[in-house]
C-alpha cells in the first residue's frame, strides 16, 4: 500500500506553516514562512492577503520537495487559521479590495460605539455569544464597506466577498471556485446566530453587510474543494478540514467531550472548554462560540482570552532585564522564597477575561525586605497560572462542571515549575504535550479522519507529561486569597 500523507496549513498572525503527517499521524516535517506586519502611524494593523496566499503555496511546495515524498501520495489538506482577521476581495477577479484587517486592529471602534448607542449591544451578545467589539470581523467588514473606495459598489453588484482568512485561502486554492468557511470561524464573526446556526440577517443589517457577501458555512471536516496548488500537484488534492486555530488546538488536544478543556500558553492565552451540544451564555466574562461541526453535529465552547501570559516573561527579560533566557526562569522560581507574599498583576493594557477592565494598571504587590529578583520572577511566572485559573473558575461557575484535567500547549509549557504550580492552584491534572504544534495537528487529524486515513486512536500519538496537584488545601486557599486581593486592588485603583 502506498504511503498517504496529510498536509496541514497553519496560517497564523506571524506567518504560515506547512506541516507533513504520515498515515500514522506522526509529524514528519515543518516549513515556516513569515509575512509582513503592516502597522501604520495610527496603530492600524494589516496583512497583505496576496502575500499570505503566495506564502501558503510556497510553504506547501517547499514542504513536499524538502521531505522528498511523491506529490502524488498527498491524500488531503487541512487548514487552521488566525481568527478574526478579515479580508475582502472581488469575486470575479480574486483581487483584494484592500489589505486584510488583523484581529488586533481596532480601527472599527467608532462603528461599534455607534451600534452600542442604538441599543443593540445585548441583543448581539445574546445571539452571537460575544460582546460587541472592533476585535471581531463584523465591525471590520462594516469599516471596509464604509471606508474603502469601490467596496460598497462591488457589494451592490454582488461582486464582493467578505471573509476570514480561511475563506480567502479556500477561494484562492480552488481557483476561485469555492467560497466557504466552517462553523468555528463563522461563530467568531459576530454575524452568526449560535441558535439558528446561520448568518443572522438582522445583525448583518445592523452592520450594513449583505449576507450574500458572506461565505457558505460548512462542517469543519467537510470537503472545501480541491487544489493543485497553482499546478504543483499532478492531480487535485481535497481540502478536507477548516478550523480556527484555537478550535483546531482544542481538537488536536482530543478535547472532544463536554467538560474537557485546554489552555494555550503564548504571548497571551486562550482557555477553551468544550461544553457539548448546547450553547451556554456566560455570566462570568467569557464568550461562547462553536467548537466545530463534524459529521453534521455541532459542539459549543466557552472561551476566555488573557492579554499577558508569556508576554510577562518577555517583559521581565527584555525590559526589566532580570534574566538572559526564558529557560532561566524555572530555576529562579525554585530558588525564590516560596512563602514570600508577592503578586504581580500584569494589567499592562488592562485586564482581559474574566474581568474585562481596559483601564486597570499593572502592579507588584506585597514587596518586603526579603524580595529579590528571584521572588519577582516567581511572581511573574505564577501570575500566568493565576490568570488561567481565574478563567477556569469562571467556566466552572457557568457550566457547573468541575474541570479535573487541563490540557496545556505552547512554549511556556516547557517550564516545569509553571506547570506544577498550575496543577496546584487549579487543583486539576495538567497535561503538557511533547509537541507545540497543536493547531496544525488538529487540522491534520480532522482531515485525516474525514478521509478515513486515521481513526480516533490517532489522538494517542501525542505524548504528554502529567502534573498532579500536590499543594495543601490551606496553602492553595491562602495563595488564591492573596491573588484575589491583588487583582481587586488593581481594579479599584
């Protein structure tokens, strides 16, 4: 039997990865290509969609050629993508009408303020599961229609496509034949009704968006068309998965049942919990989205996004200059006096979930005569775990489900002190994988399962180290109370 390979395209904020998996689900090779980050004097953040597509083709070609495999043995492609980044292009020519507006960009804030003043904010949250914000594509699409010359006219002519990066890549990879997205990405646009599972025409009208400009919403593991990668493949290869990157990481972690949760440790953090077949609107500062739709069945998630986790370590290294490398932090944490009541609240640009206070300022609290750089580093590392635990607790309040196990991924998971402290403060098992490529793995596994190359046993390919909680209850409560006091002080400064 000839070897069948799956290619995963992981299109992220900083660049595009192409990853090659064999028929056993093992990662064989990875190729990375960065793209330009366009930031102008107003702080507007943009990407060139044409550059991203060109890099995608280049990454796929380089991957196959450098791996030395036959291009005829590539059985399918899966895509995971940066969420909320919004593109718009001419349906007939495939040419973007402007650069893509990146998720970080808040240029559409005025549109959200206008809609809030009209009293639509709570209705939008109740139907879409997310708070009104320029972070999401709805306001970005409205900005394009209002501000980009010719965009509104193309929309009136039925020639404008508005979509997230996945739909742009599917459109281009299929030679303009297919304009589709999946449920995970659709649910993050702020235009998708979580209950009716379709574009909400009333909300689209509030933003001034014709639903005909939006992509067809499909199962996350459906066939999104075929591609020859601009003539590279001898025969067309099916695109058999599309997932937003955080959703793809949740799938790659094997969090397929209600109550299973993962935390992605990066610059910031995404904590996501599978809540099953029915949506739960959060009363504790979280958002509700669709995890995915597989084989016609949807799963929902609660998610909390934290602004500063790994970025705290970067700040301590580059700006405060307390150590040379992030790898130094584990030993420094162990050298610190563990009973020092020091807490760092990293509200550098406010606090994210579950507090959502944009005016909060950071603080280092509990300094004593025994405070040294080791204690400051320890407080910086521990604040990552405290913030993630805050989101976990909010999920438990919303769902009345105790999280017994937290699956972790991302660079900071290499810090054994952090992972053990996370287990201790959350009172749950923390499972840290041997690989960091969970978004790419999720898209590859979903495509391989749809093509019947993999079975559910493929999730067992991921090796993990387990951290068990060992902290005494009294100590956990003492530390948690200290953290809560520090956060409350910051919120009321």
